[in-house]
C-alpha cells in the first residue's frame, strides 16, 4: 500500500511538473517588439502560445529595480494563428531616457531595455533606420538558394539585412518598416517553385503562420530594444500573393484559397499597436509621431485612398486583393493627413517625413507605379511642405530629385520647395530584387538593383538631413545625399507656420 501510494505520489508530482512546464512554455514571451506610443509612451508587444489574462510589463530606470508595472487586457489572436499577440502601453515616461523592462515568464537572463523618443523640439542629431519589403530569412525565405523561377539568392555567408540591422543596432534610435513585412503570402510561390521540400500546398495555412513566426523571431533581438514602426504593404493583405499562377499545372490561385485569418490584413492588425489613437489615425494603417526635430507620418497606400479613388487592394482595385476599406468616414485618411500636417509646429519639428509603401516616382512602368496614390497624396504633401517621402514596393533602390507633378525642383537638394522622394525596397525577401527600367527615369539621381540594403537617415540639425543606402553584405554606403532646407519658421505662412501640437 505504502509503495503504491508513493508511486502515485510520484506520478502526481511528475504530472504536476509536466503541466507547470507546459504552462510555462505557453506564457513564455516571444517575438518582443516595441513601438513609440505618443510623446511619453512605449508599447511593448509580444507573443505567447497561450492567452494571457492580463499582459504585464515591469519596468524602471534602474536595472535592478523594475518598480513600475503596466498591465492590459489585450491578448488577441485569429483563426489560423499559433500564438496570441499581447500588447501593453507604458505611459508617462520621460523623453530620451533609458528604461529597463521585463515580462513575467520571460527566460531572459537580464532585463530588456529601450530609450524613449526625444522630445519634440529637442534638436540634437540622431539616426533612424528604414527598411521596406523585408522578408523572412532562412529556411522559409531568403537564403543561399531559391526555387525554380526565383532569383537573387544570398551568396554563401553573405550578411543579410536583418543581420546588418543587428550589427548597426547601437547606431540608430529606431527602425521604420513601411510595409511588406515577412512575406508570409509567398508560401504559395515557394510551394509551386519546389522550395519547401517537407510541406505541400495543403499545408498552406500552416506554412503562412510559420513564415510569420520565423520573421518575428528573427527580428526580436532588434525589436525588443529599438522601436519598430510599421506600415501596411500589399503582402500583409492576403495569403495568395495578389493571385499566383502555377504555370506547370495551369492553375490560377486567387484569394478564394485563403483561410479566414489570412485575408484582409488580419495578421497585421493583430500583431501591432501603432500610435494611431495618440495621433488620430487608424489602427496600424495611418498615424504619426514626433521624435526630436522630426514629425513622422505613416500613410496607407493599400486601402482607403479617398476622393473616390479605389485603392489597389480594395474590392475592385487593380490587384484585386479584396481588402479594406477600414475607414468609416468619407476621405478619412486624406482628411486626417491634411489636418495632421497642418498642425505640425515646424519650430519644434522642422523636418516632416512621410512613409508609404508604394512609390509613384520609380523607373518601372506598369502598376508598381502607384498613380492613384499620387492623385490622393501628392498635392497634400506639397501643400504642407513635406521634406522627404519614403517608399518601397519595387525591390530596388532609387533616389530621386525633389519633384512635384512630374516637374523636378530646379533647386535640387539645395532648399527645394518640392518634396524629396526615395524608394528603397531592396531589403530582401525570398524572390530577391527587381530589375529597374533602363534608362532610369529623368528624375532619378542614383539607382541600383543589385545589392540588398537599408536606408539610414541622419538628422544633423534643423537644416541638414543625410540619407545613405547601406549595403547589408558589407556595411558600405553605396549612395549618400544631403538635403538642405532653410526651414524658416513662419515663412509664406506654409511650412513652419507653427500651430497647435498634435
Ligand atoms: C511550446 O508549446 C507549443 C504549443 O503548446 C509547442 O508547439 C512548442 O513546440 C512548445 N515549445 C517548446 C520549446 O517546448
Ligand atoms: C527564450 O525563449 C525564446 C522564445 O521561445 C527562445 O527563442 C530563446 O532561445 C530562449 N532563450 C533562452 C536563454 O533560453
Ligand atoms: C540594452 O539592450 C541591448 C540589447 O540587448 C544591449 O546590447 C545593451 O547592452 C543594453 N544596454 C544597457 C545599458 O543595458
Ligand atoms: C525536411 O525533412 C528532412 C527529414 O526530416 C530534414 O532532414 C530536412 O532538414 C527538412 N528540410 C527542411 C528545409 O526543413
Ligand atoms: C488552362 O486553363 C484554362 C482555364 O481553366 C483553359 O481555358 C486553358 O485552355 C488551359 N490551358 C491549357 C494549356 O491547358
Ligand atoms: C476588411 O475589414 C474591414 C474591417 O473589419 C471591413 O470593414 C471590410 O469590409 C473588410 N473587407 C473585406 C473585403 O472583407
Ligand atoms: C500636373 O501636370 C499636368 C500636365 O503634365 C497638368 O495637366 C495637371 O493639371 C497638373 N496637375 C496639378 C495638380 O498640378
Ligand atoms: C548642420 O549640419 C550640417 C552637416 O553636419 C553642417 O554642415 C551645418 O553647419 C550645420 N548647421 C548648423 C546651423 O549647425
Ligand atoms: C560592398 O558591397 C557592394 C555591393 O555589392 C559593392 O559594390 C562594394 O564594392 C563593396 N564594398 C566593399 C568595401 O567591399
Ligand atoms: Fe509591396
């Protein structure tokens, strides 16, 4: 009897240990990522296998004394996801201050840390990193080989863009990613092209989520330390990569193959909490934030273009993505954009930078040149004296002259009136780089479509901004240009007029 009793006790203990271990795994934070949340906040997001009742973050300015606690009720998932997305906003933080933080259940041996945004009006120099079109690296994405029909694999041992961003991590304040995040919808092309040996088309929904998980795992060493400000791209919309043809079998796949959970930007909406509430924007689609001498605006080129223009990804749009709209009011995005830009205090934030996924000035004919986006946004960007417009979508790098409605600013980079446009979609993903049309467009000042890389913005002061293209493989700067803007406050009652802070 005693013996049996001990045995069942041992069994109970074992069972107990096992269920504790399972629960521990279930709530272990993964894929930790930060985002600025208004002037005094930081959102901490992470994923767990199980639902978390009250996602919690402990934080403080001393590494051994995380005396503050923030909690939320936001632990969300969707049909096909293998994880929950947890979001907690830390508020009332001091500007430009180092904080340490931890998440209960974390296996991290030392607390994580971040530095808050500089206060609007703080004109000390700093650097921001920019990518667009950055996909998963490794087994499900960009690696040293590709499937049949794909191009631009990495050379053996070549440093990819995620690794390069990690190498340079101490040198920039935060990372912007204006759409096409992970390329989970490439699972279909990867299956068709014979790139994934151990899964079939029938595993699609599973492979899609695996690509997302791989990406957020790969990015976590960066995004748990540097705020990661994202925008929507076409590859966030659906699982079918905008429609994919299997030529060998004469099959055309459309959005109808996508499982609920892999349409209409669902993963993207779950995964992030961009500061739209703090800036009057909409979810992760459009929003703005200040950091030191810069006002940043993220726009949505995929849905909700307004003015009666059907966006590429709206029902009836050119790519039939069948997504959106997300706004409830007519012209909600463009009205918001105009109001947001009108309220910028250029004495505090002389620089205004706008990021949107699709370009309209690019050396590539066809639908990758988003003329609908140009109609919707370009007049507003000119009216409010936007300094620089960043985009990607085309997988190459092209730095243009300042330009408006097809006319190059005669001042070029020496105090132009027109916005400066740079497209950098060369970060890298499974299907590599695009080939630009030759000769390059008349407004192009430097373009290349052979090296993977990212953009570095250096804000020197209120008048000088340098943009570099950094080649990921060796850290070399392949292109560098500096914009000079006088930014005279109050001049002509346009840029710099000064006004209420948003
Ligand atoms: C953690 O749990 C999930 C689902 O419960 C499982 O898929 C995963 O393999 C587990 N991971 C480890 C390291 O045990
Ligand atoms: C902690 O957990 C994460 C996510 O499961 C894993 O990637 C990492 O390797 C773990 N770290 C340690 C030190 O165990
Ligand atoms: C903050 O975290 C990063 C990334 O883990 C680390 O490299 C750095 O040393 C930490 N900084 C401080 C001051 O602890
Ligand atoms: C496919 O499965 C085999 C056998 O389990 C394994 O050796 C191989 O690494 C797998 N390949 C990939 C790309 O996952
Ligand atoms: C491919 O399929 C389409 C529609 O299903 C059909 O009209 C066409 O004849 C097929 N082409 C070939 C070469 O089989
Ligand atoms: C996408 O989601 C939004 C918000 O829920 C909804 O209003 C819209 O109708 C959806 N679009 C499609 C095509 O399902
Ligand atoms: C843009 O230029 C075209 C001529 O190239 C002209 O017809 C059109 O009115 C201009 N649009 C604006 C908004 O200035
Ligand atoms: C601003 O920075 C640029 C580049 O470093 C420098 O040449 C210029 O003198 C600076 N202007 C002022 C007013 O400090
Ligand atoms: C770095 O890589 C780029 C892109 O391939 C190449 O043009 C450049 O010459 C390389 N620079 C060095 C110093 O190796
Ligand atoms: Fe794109």
